[in-house]
C-alpha cells in the first residue's frame, strides 16, 4: 500500500470513529428553514449547471435561507445569485490564517436544519467532511455513485443512491436534483441562472459604446478557449467561420476569456482580417450581461458555455469528447453540434448552418412584417 493510500485510509478511519452518525431512512425532513450546501469540489460549469438545486429548495421552502460553500475557482459564477443568501469561499491554503479559520469554524457551528453535498461527477471526501463537521440536524449525501461506494457516507443521516448508468444522457441540471428528490424537493425549471444587476448591464453598455458598436449589425460573442485541450475547436475554423458570418451578415465580434486564453485570443486577433474586440478578465456577471445584449454566442464546451447558457441569447456550443446531452445548456435556442469525440470533426459548415438559422430566426422575430 502506498503512503498516500495509507494516509487516506487512516484519515477516513479516524473520521469514522469521530463523526459517524446513524443512518436514518425517513424521507420526512420536517420543515427545514436553514440549509447548508457544500459544493467546493465542483468546477464552474458543474456548479452553474446545478443551479436547479438551489431553485428547487427555494420553490419548496420559500422562507428558506441557503448558505453555499464553494471554492476559490468556482465561486465567481454564483456571485449575486438570487437563490443564494450567503456565499463562503473555502480555501485550504487560508486555513493556516487564524482569523480565516475562526470564521470558517464559526460558520460551521451555526445551527442548520439540513446540510447537502450534491454529487454529479465524483465524490469528494473534503466536501463530505465539511458537512460532517457542521452543526446540522439532518445531513444528506451520496451513498453510492454509479455503483461506486462512498467510503465517507458515514457523515450523513440520509444516504442517497445515485445511479445514472441506465440514463447516460440525462442532463446534469436534472442529476443535481436527484440528491434531494427523495425528500420532495424538486422543480420543473432546470435552467441555470446568473444574477446580474444594473451595474453589470451598465458596464456592458459602456463597453459597446467604447468599441463603437453599430446597432443593426449582429453582435456575436465567441469563446475560443477551453481549459481542456480536447474541448478546443480549431482556431483557424473559428476564423473561417467569422469571415463567413461577416460576409453574409456584416457581423461584429467580441472575444471573452481571461489571461489563460491569451494564446488563443492572440491567434484570432492576428489572423482575422477585420476588427474584433476583446472582453477579457471581467467578472462573470459582467460577461453574462454582455452576452444578454448580443445576437449570438458561439463557444467551446467549457465554463463560459454555462454562463452564456443562463441568458436568453441564441447559442451554439461545439462539443468533442464530452456528452452534450449531459452538459449542453438547456433552451429552445441553445444548440450544440458534435460529430465524434474529436472536436475538429465538426466542420465550419456544420456551425455556420446553425448560426445562419439562429440569426435568420432573430431577424424575422425583430421584423415580423419585413
């Protein structure tokens, strides 16, 4: 046994001795008001796709108060979210700071009616441990995930078996609800949501003024990067697509991203032979606000895809190895394109035809008599 496995087993065994609670098979939660949800283990896209869980709690218990524990990497997507009453960023690196540690312990020692650890991709011991430490009457977590036993399920009073092997194409927004559905918490609205305010809209409008955007020309946003290399569509294909849409629609473009997308963005700026703007290193609500003012958004399968998915703006998402039925945004004007696990099997013509359909539909809706 490796040292890492030995240490992991030791920690798990010790935690079981100290924090194990008795499993309760009751489906009655009573009338919980104060919820603690731990999702520090999910990426930004996973977290945004799971907003349906927060909505379901608020719909089932309108007077409820939700505290959400997230990570430094995924919290930007939930800033200002109308379903979340309090957001706490759990950062392991700051636990050595006595002031931060005090705040964290104080948060966990508050009295909660229910603590939930949602699971859609993998089981996180850290998230389970945080929920286990909390001062909560009823703790809810996974017992198994697709046949894999949760070795730290002993933290939870209510242990839910999650198994999507018979439904591999179910969307993650629905899967996020399966942890609470047995207890009568549900919603019919699976859409994700990012809450942005007038300040964010003002920032987006100021940006459009700065770039001298000309109304009447389709405004198209693009996200050409992705955290995972297999999820990045060819940059030359993006450039070719942009040229075709410009020639046919006189489209104007902006690129979203951060410093991590610099290489991809620089390529587009260098190889596209007309003006293209950048909206870089902005807050998630600002990005959502700008996308909401756009005529079309085109993206790879990455976190910003889920940001755009929260808006009503028509959207084309390009997929490769990931199952789009599980991860693509939900909506009548949210369309994905995929040919195989190789994202570059998707052609420029594939994407152009979808863009053409969405832009023409938009134009017809704006001018029903013309």
